[in-house]
C-alpha cells in the first residue's frame, strides 16, 4: 500500500526517468538490458523504479528483493519472490507453459509450484542442479508473450547464487525483450564487497547502463515537502527539513512526519537512528513490542508467523498491528499476507535499538516457532537458512550447528555456493559445540566431504581440493580403507578438472591399492569406474582401459552401484570401438546409456549421449552422429546443462557436420551454443570448431582470433583430444600465413607429446597436415634454387612423421584415408608424378563421406595427371574438386584448384547458373579478371603495355631462377594459363619469339613441360603473397 506521507508528486529525477524509459523502449523491440541504480540508503532508488515501472506500459513487471539475513543473505530470495508474483499473475495453463521443464527444480525453491514434488538435493560432486539455464529458459518463455521488466532491489545484500544468476542471465539472454533493473546502496560497496567485481565488469558491457542518484537540492526538497503537505512549506520548516535530511528523500519524509505529528522541531536529534525512532517511541508498549519482533524477522514477516512468535491473542495483536500500519511504521505487503517496514533504514533503527539479550530472545522465538511449524513461512524451502541465521544470531551454537547442516542440505539442490558457506560456518563452530558428532549424527570428515562437493559444484575445484586434503588429514592412518579411497577418488576428479591428468591417475591408482581384493564394496565400484574413465581420457593403453572397465562393470553390478555400472559400460563401449570392435562398442555403450536413463542419472545419460555421437562419428556415420547428439541436446535443455555438457555435445554435433561438408550448419550450431556463454573447455571446444571452419574457408584472421580465445580458456595440460584438435587449427593458420617452418614443427611437437596409438583419431589429421606442409616447404626450397639450411630439417621432419604414421592404427576408414594421403604427400618429393599414390588416396576417401579431404586429394591427383600429360583425366578430377570445394565454401582450396586449371589450360564445365564451379570461368580465356588474392601476383605481368607492374616493396620471387626479365614475363603469363599467341599479343612480340622464350625457360628450370614450369612459378609467387 502507498504511504500517504510520501509525496504524491514525483520530484526531480527527470533525466533518470527518461533514461529508464529509453531502456524500456529498447527492450520492447527485442534487446536485453540491465540498468544499475545506485545511491545511498533512502535517496529514492525504489521510488524512481516504481515510477518507471508504472510508465512502462505493456511490460510484464516482476519484483524481487534481496534479504539481509546474516552475512550470506537468503539464497535466491529475489527469484523466489518473483516466482510467487509470476504464479499469482498467470492462469494455470499459462504458468505451466512458462515453467516447462523448470517446474520441478524450481519447486525446490517455491514448493507451491509443485506440491507433489519430493524435496531433493544435489548430493555429490557434479550433482548440483543447473538452475541458471532453467531460469533463463523460463524468462525467455515469459518474455515471448510480452516484454519483461524484472526489478531486483537491494543488490548489496544478494547472496552469491543470486549474483551469479543475474550475471548469467544478462550474458545469456542477449536478444530477449527483458529489462533488468537492480538497485543497490553504492555507499556500502567497498573493494572487498562481492558485488564490486560484477559492477566493474558490467560497466564494460553495452547492454548495461548505470545510474547514480544524488541527494535532492534544496529546491527539490521544497517540492517534495510541498507534495507531502499539499501546500508550500514556510521558510522555517523548510530550512529545518533541509538541515536535518541533507537532501535524503526518505529522511525528508521522516522529518516532515515528525513535525506534522506535533513533534518539537527544536528537539529533533541530528542522529539518524534517533530521528527514525521518534515516531516509534510515541506508540503504545504493545505496538512497540510487535515492531521489535518484526524487525528480527527481516524485510518481510508473514502475519501468522508474527502472531505465533509474539504469542499475542487476536484482539490485542490486531489492535497493535493496526496502530503500526495506520502510522506507517509497517506496510501491508503486495500479497496481503504479511508486513514490511516502510524502509530498511527504519527496520535497522528498531533492530539495533534493542539490547543484545532482547534481540537474542526474539531470534530464539523465531527459531523455535519455525522449527515447530515451517508452514508459517511462505517460502518453506528458505526456512532452513532462516533457522540457521536465528540460532547463530542468538549465539546458540548447539542449535545452530544442526541448523547449518540442514540449511546446507536444502541449498544443495539449487545454490551450491550458499551450501558451501553454510558448511564452512558449521566447520568453524564445530570445535565449540560439545559432542558435535552425537548431536548432528555425522562427523567432521563427512561435513568436510560435503563442503568439498559443494565447492566442486560451485565451480571451485581448488577449494574442493583443499577441503578434501583436510578430510584425508582428519582420517588418520588407521581409518577405513573404503572411506579413504572414496575421498581420494573425489580428489582425483578435482585434479582431472584442473587439467592434472597424470596426478589424477596416480591418486586413483593409490586408491585402488588401498582396497582389499575382496569383499567388493561401493568404494571398489567408484574407484574402478573413475580409473577406467581417466585411462580412457588419457588414451595410453586401451587394453588396460578395457580390463579396468570390465572389472568396474562386474563390481558395480555385484554391489548394486547402478550409476557406476552405467558409467563403466559407457567407458567400456568407447574402449571396444577405439580398438576396432565397433559393433560391440556401440552395443555396450548403448546398454550403459539405457541403464543411466532408467535410473534417472542425468549426468551419466548426457555423457552417454556425448560418447554415443562420438563413436558414430569415429565410424564415419555422420548423420547418425548428428542425430545422437541432438538427443543429448534435448536432455541438456531439460536439465539445465546446455552450457556445460550440452556445449560439449554441440561440439560432437558440429564435428560430423564439418566432416560431412555441412559447414554452414556446423557454424550455426557452434555460434548458437556460444551465445549461452559456456565456460572453460566447453567454450574452447566450440571456439576451436569455429576456428577450424574459418581456416578451411580461408578466413585466417578470424581463425587465429578464435583459436587464440580457445587456447586462453584451457590449461596447457588439457587432454590430448582437445590439444591435438586445437593444434590442427593453429597449424593450418600458420600455413595460410605462409609460415611453413613454424606450421610443420608445431605439428611435430604436438604429436611427439601425445600417446600416438590412443590418440589416433586426432593424430592422423595432424600427421597428414604436417606432412603436407613439410613437403611443400622442401619443394619450395628446390624451386628457389638457393641454399636453404632449413630444407634438410624439413626432410627429416617428413621422415619423422612417416615413422609416427607407421605406428598409428588404420582400423577406421578415415584413418586409412589419412594414411593414404600422407603417403601421397611424401611421394610428391620424387621426380615422377605421383599419379598412383594420389589415385589410392582418392579411392580411400570416396567412401568416407568427408568432401574436404576428397576434394583436396582430387586436386593433387589432377596436378599429378597434368604433369603426366593426361589432360582428360586431370580435367575430370579437377572438376570434381572444384565442385566439392565450392559447395563447402573452402575458398583456399577452390582458388588453388582454379589456379591449376588456368596454368594447365584445362576447361572446366560451367554450372547451371552460368558460372564455372568455384566462381571461375574456363581457364586460359583472354580478358579473364576474376581472381583471388593468390593469383594477383601472377596476373600482374599481364597488366599495362606489355610490362610487368612495378613492385618496389617486394622482391621478384622469380629473380633467382636465372631467367631474363622477358623470360620471367613469359613465365608469369604461363602461370596465368596463356597460350603462345595470347602471350605474343600481350607482350607485343611474335608467337615464334614466345616459343623460343618458353623453350629457354624449360631448359633453365630443368623441366620438360610448360605446365611444370608454370606450377613451379605458381608455388614461388603464392609463397611470397
């Protein structure tokens, strides 16, 4: 209800109000915005936002307040309040449509959303609910009906989960028509406040606008007072109000109220608390008692709870309550079920005016009342946190300890950061509580373990490690082997997430040694399953991985550890497939996936979908891999894990799209997933795919930028599959930049640092690319005809890559394709055309369904056929290469193919649209001007009046061939595919003279055909450009 002492006239702030109106208008056309409204307590932040909300016609308005309840605040309190408003404003069907898959998880916060739901918790490492994505989906659905204004008040009191949720929503919503307005007390945000780094980061975002409210000037105070009184105030009163309030809008109202109610103007204290208590002290003793109780409850207190805590009977209770409401010390809340103070400053004044013992007594009363009947609080899910706060505030540590553990248990389902804080507080007071183990029914080691799980789920693997180390130290040497092994298994997972694979493996091996061979226990199943998974990720020994996974399946089945059994089956399936037993691998993996689905193990099910799509792609079944990934993405969307495992699965969908030549689809999938702001390796995987696509499409600068971002997001010790994939992209960028030495050595260094057999899937592409580049470098050195000490090193590198190729398995068709292509690359070093080798490579790639590699091998085959003077076969191969490259958008490959067609004077068939495949016409035609950057240098010699264009900045790449200036001009035109008569016309000489020049060129270069001379010159020209 509106406070009648507040001015009915909105005073000042016109610029700020207009700014909020502009933000609302932007949102209305589809753009997420965040407005941060800062200012001291009482300056008028809430009034400004209320005015803006009333003026924002057509927006769906929701409000939520952060609650000052202990150091941590109440977890996700503004979300709960906004959800309650949303539920009241919608029909059952509309609410059901809006909530969608979020109803179950959100009912953990607001049980009324699903009264039949059983309270649950996210026990264990990696088991916390993924609430942010579910809330994001909810907001997106709500905002589709009409733009949404979500106001969050008092952000300075927000718990960590609320701050993280708001930051995620601002980043993740992007184009949704949502306006967030957050108020906060800027004078309370010091450099150590958790809101400070967020404010700093938000200021750099274009979606964020910040408003800082100043105090009112004297003329604005006069306008406010006139609005309150309904008339102009006399000078004496106005001077008093300005002096006492100093322009603070709330204090203006309080001073006017005191004077209006008959208070002595001369007796007004300059103290803020005294000023706020003047009106309290004139109320009845019963009303004052009721007000003090309400101040202990927090920002809002339900009517039934206040009555129960005070123990007042209805007549006296409602008489005192009416006295407080009529005098505007309490306001009826919007739901009509409870009461709030008119301002947090007034609540603070009343609360801190009590004696310590009096405050503690009221805290105990609230704690006992809520313990007896949690239904007295509207947000039952938040009662455990409130109980912990009240017992701690009362300094009743024996009662506070179990309450903290209960609060942690409740928070684990939706707020792991707050769960961790509750557990850390419990650990802090544990030594001060007599017989804590008997009191709580647990021990300090279990609390440390739960705290480690909470830290892990909150994204702090380092903190989890520290807590696990404390737990292991508490165990002592004579402790249970099973318990120690389980702690070590948790520690190994944290190490793995930190990129310390070798250390993680060592910890798991030590845990396995601790356990006796028999009898089998859950600890055996957990350790073996984790060990098998770690061995699989390392790829060091598939046989050992298989044996470990088989043992894990047997143990997990025997002890009834179904989640571990499903995990181990998935690992075993992957192991079979990577050893060449594809059908057994798929069958075993699918059995694990079905079991995970049956028992509702969402994270294991997602892992199963990820590995299922991965195996199908390994087998070259691109479309099946895409469909398997889509099934995983649907589950990720339902469980709120699209930013983590969902992002990984998106990478598994983008890979077969890339391999199948569906580059636009792959790019779209990666871009959309990155819009959700995944982090760490999940984002890096998608960035790497985008970088690969950019490199293969010839967008080198984009590729370098994306690959650089990917590299920054992961540690240097990340597992081999990502490391090799990213290295492939980086090597291709070096190649595009013309830095062949760095490209080849980078490939070799990455392969030497990798277990080649286990990483065959990612090693083979790098072996082929490294060989291609090293061979190019050797041939270029030959072409230049000058001493080159690095060429010998490149020859050695080719031999080293050949040795690695010999060690790699060729079980899969793609492996055989890469092996054939690498062998053909090496054959290019011979004096004779490698027609046979490239024919074998083309035949190897045709059934694989990867058009890029097929197009590349067809290009090389056409090149060899040209050298062998088989023009018809060369034309056929080149036509297919150009068509495939154009369909994918592989611009560098298209340009190279079309350059070959020009210099070999091969005629390519026109497409139906009248253009040659790859946007080039038949080579050799006079007047042809459509060339990419790679051909600009070769075309330069044909421009002007028969003279080559001057290039003072760059030396002539053909200068070292021992040719005359005229011969170099002729050679450039040979590169451009010109006939003798066309060259004669261009250079104003006779065809016979041209023929003499061509003969001289062939002799000096030591080649037998003009196409070979043109190829040599083309390589030199493009190497420079």
